[in-house]
């Protein structure tokens, strides 16, 4: 790959679109100081991604844009495009298919920088990644700017390491490692955040798990309670069913008779089955004997076949043995032939060896004579080169002097024209009109605008502070609103759970009772528990224990009670109680009784139940027993824990199972309803305040927008006014500056005129002297030409003789090589035949052993055959006996089948009579259907319930179990039924986050492995490259200096971080540090280092900016020779002021600045120019 051309437009001094072609491998850029030569190198570095304006000799990136000159305006953007020839496929990957690659970069005055790759917009990273590992880059060793060649030697070890890394091609690895570390940091941050979320989620899961377990427990208990209710009714159905079965005894007698006949039938069938089994056994024995008989036949046949096979095997072994003997004889004959041929070849080789040695000695003698003739030619060539160098030097001096004469004449002509042009410009220059008063008015207006802007700025700051405060208030208000809503949602869930428990406790599961109450107009009548409230929650258990089932009493009026009593007789099964809501309890003392703890809250009930007036409260059982003795008849004592003590009795039940906790729960429901009402009011108030804050925020934002609009308008007016002021001031400054500049240029033109006249006279004298010296070398040239013809003729004669002798020696060597090959081939053939004979002899012995083994077992097989024939005869007699036994058993089975048919006819007769009795039993079963209907009404599956019930289950036991389950439900308290779904959702999220955690952990492991792999590859490549560059430096340094030594050293042991230092000792010096060297020596050392890197990893091209400036002519010559040598496979673009470096170039490119501030290109092809001169 090579740099084909550079296209510049608006970049620094190259204002016009300019194409800089590079057609040769050595291009020298020349021109006076300040004409823009280094801008070409800056352009290449800029396109390759240079982001530091300092390294481009500027203060900001927009400094690369042409900023105008005395005759031109500034441009708005700069554009550089590099065109590379990639026809050799140096770039691989996705760009390897392109023969030409164009990289372009643009920058505007606004600082916007854009990159393009083959016309497609791309990132800076895409440009830099293309050249990673190729040695190219914005700061690579392939681009050496002014002063960098000396700084390279004095660089820090860490900075010098960068060049070795680029040569090793590990810069891309470092970039990948940097990206990998960045990804690891981001992954670790994500992992930390994920860990915080998982910890918080774990705490939520623990709380939700407890609530979900309680909800599951509640559902299980409710399901168990429903199942127990259904089983209780199933037990009652089973009891009624047992009474019905008592009427089935008659049917049982008939069934016994049927069983007897059935038993007889089954016995006959059993006898038939036994007979069949015996018949089957006989058949099995028959089949076994028959199989043995057939097996003996098969063995006889197989033995006869084996004897026949052995006979055939012996015959085949005899044939194979004869074949092996034949092969042995053939190999022996072939071995004799190879030995004869080997003897012949060895005889010929012995005769050829002396002739070959004589020819070799003759060739060596002629080679020495040829070397002597060649040395004479080289000595003449050295004298000729020395003569030409002196003659060409005088010729070049004459041409250079003539060129200087022409140049000075043109300069004088140009100075004259320039002087005339400056005088014309000075006479045509007019001063702009000065309007001082108007400028002062503009400046005063600008001050007023600034004051207005300051006032608007203060207003904007005040409004911004108000807006910030408003937003903070709004955020606090939103947080308070969210907290209130969250608490309200929790209370609603708790209220729903309590309401569900309360409804379940007060619900009536008996559908018959519900229908009956609906017929009496009491379906919506309240229960007593819904009308009572306990003042002190500590006595709620006691109140529930006393009232018990009465808490579920239906409230009705006194007039309804007689009618209800008459209607109750119609209910076959019921569990109902009623409470007269309109009755007035007689005046009884309430002090220290449970009645003092109860109030009537509902509107339906007017009085407290009378039972509570006759129960006295006690703090504990001791106090209760002390008081019971003092109370009149009919009174009892109750403790807080629910222990109920009366005269001669004690009860502890914890209330009715259906109503337990009903009063407390009702109180909790009421409190929650009040809290929700207050929360609704608070939410409404908060939402109203929030709307007010939002309205205020909107007003402030509108005011801020209005202030901003005013500022923008004032700012625009001020900007326009400032622009007018700057324009007027600029015109005045430009006039003054232009006047001064013209005066200075005129003075410089006059001084330059005088200087050019003196130089012109001096150049003419030098030209005349060089012509005289050139004529003196003509006679010496003729003598050297005569020596040349004589030496070359002798050299050609010797070369022809050497070529002839070499050909003879070559033919003898080929014949010797051919015979040697035949000798080796014959020896290998003899060895191969010996190995084959050994294998054939082994095979012959094996065949003889197999033949002996085949003939041994023949007599044993004949004896075994006689024994098998005798056994087959015995088995044939047994086979006839078993066949007779099977026929006898068949006859017995036919008699048993006849007896079974008679038993079947008797059983059919009894079954017909039994069917008639069962029809009578069906009539009795109608009474049981009424109970079945009751079970259907409660929605229970009778058969399933009966299967679940044990035989010993009783109704009283199942009632007790139902009461225990209801008690457990009550003890659970408030249940969050939504916790199950919340727990499952959060658990799923937890599992997802755990999976994410595992994936991130795995990703960290993979990234860590990638870094270790990159580090391993980097260490290996860096060490190898360091050793290679060090080797090339030790070779190139003596070549550049004509002696001396230089080497590289590592500052540490870690190949990832160690720096690189350089030490150089020119010939005759023993300096202790490289800083003691002169500037020229440092420059040469740096050149040797850079070229050493190029020997290992040559970049597509190399750009050198005045690296020969510190060197003298002798060192410049060495430097130019190395560049010339390396240009055979590397493209060089270098800037130089040295004549020797210019002469070595294939292509000269001049940069001129004829127009001040504007660079232009002038190119000369050295080969074409030389051809024109020769013509």
C-alpha cells in the first residue's frame, strides 16, 4: 500500500483546492521557510485522527482552517482527503477488496469535525482502527515532524516504548484491552447495582413469604372447613342409608342361593381349567421331547458338515503352501539381479571420481583468475567514479552558478515589477470616512443594551430560583401523595381481608334456611353481632363466650315471633335463633357486669341482651371464685380470658366457632373505614395542592420564557450593534495596517534590489571559474577510457573460460549424482527383498502348523457322530408315548364341559327370581332420595365424600373438627390475600435478577480471560519485536556512523509496563549517557532507530520533515544513501533544504508562496528532467 495523493482545500495556507501527487518512491518537498511545506505532513496527521491542536502547531482545532490573508477572506471549512493505493492488499479485512481507499476529514468554524471513508461518513475510531498495527497513525514512527528526530532519542522510556508497540502491531491489542477493562468496569457497576436490588428484593420476599404462607394457610383452612361441612352431611346420609339396607335381608337370602349355584359353576370351571392345565403340561412335555429329537438331528447334520469343511481346509492349505514356495524362489532370483546391478554402479563411480576432482581443481584456478580480472575492473571503476565525481562537481558548480545568474536576473525583474505594483497600490489607497460621533453613539447604545441584559439576567435568576423551589415543593407533595396512596391501598387490602372473614363468620351456608328466611322477609335482616360494640377490646372474648351462637341471631320484631314459630315446623332441618330487636330490657344494675362493656351501635336493636346483665366481671380466677359465693342465684362470673364460672360449674370455650372474633373484627372494620374516609379527604386536599403547585410552576416557566425571549431580542440587537462597531473599527485598523505594510514592503524591495545585484555579479565570476576547471579534465578522461576497454576485454575472456569449465564440472556432477541415486535404489531394493523373504518364510511355517491341526480331530468327530445317532433313536420312542397321553386327556375334558352346561342352567333360574325381589327393594329406596336432594343443594359430591370418610366416622366427632378449624381461621387474624400473587411476581423477578447476576459474573470471567490472553500475546510480541529492533539497530548504527555501537535496553521486567531506553556510542567515544552526544549525533542515532523499526515492520510510507537539518554533508550523504536503499520497497516523502538530499530524490515537489499567505505546488520529475538535459 502506498500514498497516492493528498487533496487539500482550505487547510492552513492551502486555501485553493490542491492535489499533491506522489508518483515515485522518493519525493522531496522543497521551498523557502514559511511557504507551507510542513502543512503537508500536518494534513496527513490531521486526517489520521490527530485531536490535539498543539501537535498541529495551533491553539484550537479551528486554527487549521485558512484564516485569510491580505488579499483573501477566511474560509468556512477545511477539508483533507488522503488517497491510498491498496492494489497489493496490504489492508486486510473488510477493506481488502478495495484497490483504492480514500480517507477524508472536514472541520467547520463551529468546531464540527467529520470523517469519511470511501465517501461514507464514519467515526474517528474507524479511521484509527484501519491503521492499527501497520505503523501508521497520527503520532507513529512513520511521520517525523520538525525537531522530533532529536526528541525521539531524548524521549522518556515510556514514550519510546510506544514506537516498539506500534512496530510489534500490539497497539490494537492495547486498544482492545482498554475497551475490555471499560466493559469490566461497567459490568462491575451493573453487578453492584444488581446486588443492591437483590438485597432489597430479598427483604421484601421474606415479608411477602410470611404473608403468602399465612394466605395459603387461610385458604387451606377454608377449604378444609368446607370439606368438613360436606363430610358432616355425608355422615348423616350414610346413617339414613344404613336404615334402608335393613330391608334388604330378603334379597340377601336369594343372593345366597345364587352364590351356591355360582360356586358349583365355578368349581366345574376350575376342574375344567385343571384338566386343561394337565393337557397343556402334556403338550409341553411332548414339545420338549420333540425339540430334543429335532436338536439331535441338527447336531448330526452339523457334525457331518464340519467334517467335510475340515477336509476342504486341508486341501486349501496345501495349495497356499505351494504358492508361498513359488514366491520365495522369485524373490531370491530378483535379489541376485539387484546385487549384480549394484556391483556395476559401484565400479562406474570408482572410475568417475578422479575425473571429477581434476575438473574441480581446474575450475577453481580459473575462478581465481576471474576474481583478479574483476578486481582490476573494480579498481578502474573506483578511479572512474572519483574522476566523474570531481568532474561532475565542477559541472554542477557551473550549472548552479548559471542557474543562480538566471535566478538573480528574474529576481531583479520581479523586484522591479513588485516595486511598481506597491507604488500603484499606495497611490490608489484611500482612507475610509471617519464618523467618530456616530461611533460614540453606537458605543453608548451598546452600554445601554448591556445594562438591560444584566437586569434581565437578574430577573431570570430570580425566576429560576422560584421555579426550583416550586419543583422541590411539588416533589415533596408528590412523595407525600404517594405515601398516602400506598397506605390507603394497604388499608383497603386489610379491610377487604377483614370483611371477607366477617362475611364468612356471619354467613349462613344452609340454602334451605336462606330460602325460608327470604320467604319470611328476613333475608336482609341484620345479625345481632352487627348491632353490638364492645367498649374495651379486652372483654370482647368474654362477651362472645356468653352470647355464643346468639351473636348470629336474626334480629326481628316482637310481632313477627309467633308467626315465625309456626313456620319453623315446616323446616325438616335447621339451626336458627332470633333476637327481638324492639324489646326493652328491664332495668338491671350494669355496674361490674359485661353489659357495662357493650353498647348498641345499630338502629335495628334497642337493648343489650339480658344475659350480659347477669355476668359479673373479674380480673382473674381467684377474684372470680371469691365473688361467686356473694352473688344471688342466676348470676355468674367471667374473666378477661373467657373463663366462665357459675354456682357449681365452669366453662371455657373461647366463644362460638362461627362468631369468634366477630365483635373485635367489627370494631377493626369500623376503624379502618373511618381511616379510609380521612385518607380520602387528605388525598383530595393533597391533589388540590398539587394542582395549585403545577399551575404556579407553569406560570413561572411562562415568565422565564418571556424573560428569555426579551434577552434574546436584546442580545440580537446588541450583537448587530457590536458587529457594526467592529466593522467600522476594523476598516480603520485595516487602512492603518495596510499603509504601514506597503511602506515596509517598499523598503524591503529596495534593500533586496541592492542585495540581488551584488549576488548576480558574484555568481557570474563563479560560473566563469567553473568553466575553466571543466576543460582541464578532458585529457584525463581519454586515458581512463582506454584503460576501461583493456580491462573489460580481459575480464570477458576469463569469464567465458570459467563458464565453459563450470559447465563441464556441472555435467560430471550430474553423472555422479545419477549413479549415486542408482546405487541407493539398488541397496534399498535388496533390503526390501530380504524383508519380504523373511515374511514369506514365517508364513510358510504358519501354514505347515495349520495343516497339522486340521488333520488331528478327524477320528474324534466320527466317534461323536455314532453317539448322536444312538441318542436320536431313544428320543423317538419317548415321543410316541407322550402323544398317547395327550389324546387321553382330551377325552376327559369333553365330559367336564357337559357338566358345566347343566350348572349354568340352574344359576339362570335363580337369578330370574332374584331380579323380581330387587324390584321390590327399589320401591323402598324412594325415601332415601329426599336426603340425596339435601346433599345436592349444598353442592357436595356424595360418592366422593363417602370414599373419603373412614368407617368409624361419627357426626359428633366431625362437628368438633369443624369447630377446631373455624377456631384456627379466627386466630390467623387479618390476611393479605393478594400476598400470594405479589410473592410469586417478586419471586419471579428475584429469579430473573439471579440469572442476570450469574450472566454478569460469567461475563466478568470471560472478560478477565480475554485480558489475560491479550496480556500474554502482548508480552510475547513486545519481547520478540524488542529483540528484533535491537538487532537491526546494532547493524544499522555502524553503517550510519561508519563504526561505533548502539543498543536498546529495558527499564523493567514487566513486558506490559517496562520502558525502553537507548544507548549509542559513536566511533572513538565512550560516553556514559546519550545526552552527552551532539545534536547531529542524536539525529543520526534517531534515524538509525526509526529505520531499524522500518526493517521489522515497514509502514506503507514514511514522512520526514527536515530530519537532516542538524547533519553535515558527509552524514547527509550517508542518510540519503540509506533512504535511497530503503526506497526500493518503501515510499519516502521528506522535506529538506539540503542539496545532497534533494539530488537523491526521484521527484522534486516545490511549495511556493508567491501570493502572500497562499501556498501552491510546483513539481519536477528528476528522471524526465535528466532526459531533457541529455537531449
